[in-house]
C-alpha cells in the first residue's frame, strides 16, 4: 500500500500544489574557494527584491480534490479515511521539502558548480598581440604575424621580380629537359600497330602534365558492339538495350566513363568489370528482352550531305567542256576577222589620245617674290 500512496502523493502534488511566487533575479556567480558542501555562489539582487524574497515565505499547502485527474481521483476514493489522512500528510511533507530554502540553495549550488566545471573545461584563448602592418603587407592577410617590414638595405629585389625569376627558372628547366632528356626517349619509341580483334575495348586517359585536376582520374571507354567476340545477333541487340542511351546507332559505338574513384587504375578496373557484367547478362537466355523495342530517341541524327552525281568531274564531262571551249574560240576568231570583236585596250588608248589633243595648254603665271614692298 505504501507504493500506491507515494505515487498518488506525487501526482496530487503535481496537480494541486501551488507553486511559490518567484521574483526575477539576476544571479551572478563568483568563486572564492573549491567546491564543498556549502554553496559557492552569491545572489546579487536589488534591495526591493531582496527584502521581498526574505519577507515572503512560501504559500502554505492546501489540498485540492478538484484538481486531481480522473484516475488519481478514483484511487483516492478507494482509500479508507485513515489512508486519506496519511495521503494528505505525505503530500504536505513532500511539498514542504520541495519548497524548502535548504533544497533550493543546494540545487543552486549544484548548478553553479556545474557551470564552473564547464567553464574550466573550455580552453581559454590568449589574445594575440596586435601588430602594425608594414607598407609591403598592406591589404594582405597576415597569417604568420610577421608585423612590420624589415628595413630595406638595397640588397634584394621585389616580390614581383622574384616571381619573374621563378618563371624564368622553370622555363630553363623545361629547356634542359627538351635538350638533354627528350632525345633519349626516341630509343623507347615503338611503331604503331592496329589493335587486334581480341582487344575491342578502347580506353582514353586525360593528363594535365603534373598538375592536380579533378578530371585527371576520369577514364572513358568506347567499344563497338559488332567487335565483341562470341556474341550472336540476338545477344548483341540485348546488349544494345541494356546500355540504353550510351549507344550511338550511327557508329555502333558504346561510350561509358567513370571518375568516382581516386585513381585511374580503379576507374579502369570498374569499367572492365562493368563490361564483363554486361556480356554475362547479354548471354543469359532466360530473358532476351524480345518484347522491349529498340529506343534511339536519345540520339540526334545528323544529316549527311552528299555531292551531286551530276556535278562530279568525269571523263565524258571533261570532253564536253573542252568541245565547248573550242567552239567559243572559233567564234571569237571569226568575229575578230570581221571586226566585230571588241578590243578593250585599243579603245582605251584611242580615248586617251583624243583627250590629250583636246586639252588646252596652260598659260604661264609669273610668280611673286617675297621681298619687301
């Protein structure tokens, strides 16, 4: 019976016990000694709040039957009169304990000690000394706290000149490599040979000459579906359906790429395993996807312009053009003999001769001197 009484007491205390009136206080924590059983903080309030908090005791406990919830009220009604009195006494003792100044002081002391421990665990940053910036470091972020510039003694060059000098050193280094090391690479050169039929896969790499680039690990794979060995026509069509939009119907080439791994070797291995998986699925005869039609809507067909057959230069066309040229030459000869052919240069010479004959001679005009009048 003790356990139900305690549970009822806590429930009734939660519903019926009035809360003591608390004034807003500003609590400032000051520490003077290590933590022990007594409180280590001081409450700093105004005079009015301090006098009101000292003079106003907590409100007395009053049992309120109407504030109980239905379940607690049902258990309370089942108790005997003596148990009801014991229940109310337990509630009163619990309320007085929770509203006692000693408990409140102890709780505030624990809170203050917890705040103090947290503040001790947080690392304190020492303020960095503020250094004045020099002329050469104005407008730049001073990460190393270099401070003012050293006094210039005339024994060094500027930072821009150092950059130009570094670029010149780099160019000279590449020139030495081109002059002394690259000719030796000719000994390692091999003649180009076309890939054999047992190597239908073509891998493409990208390098940026020693520079780090996010696309340096990308590998592109291309292969022709008709070059894959041991594939029937039905299996090849199933492979085309599996690769989907990566298939180009004009060139019969499948193009795939991978760049999700850190190195080129890993991406190449992944693409090789992917081709093996596609080959195995294409050769699986359980489902050949015969009910799925080929879909090439992803590909944009480019029109191929062809040279007209009539415009092509053939032997017959050459003979016909030469015959036309001979006929025109004969017509020009007959016109020239009859004087009907217009000769442009002769007409221009005649016009120039007539213009010189008609032009009057210019009269001589005496010149004035620049002497004094």
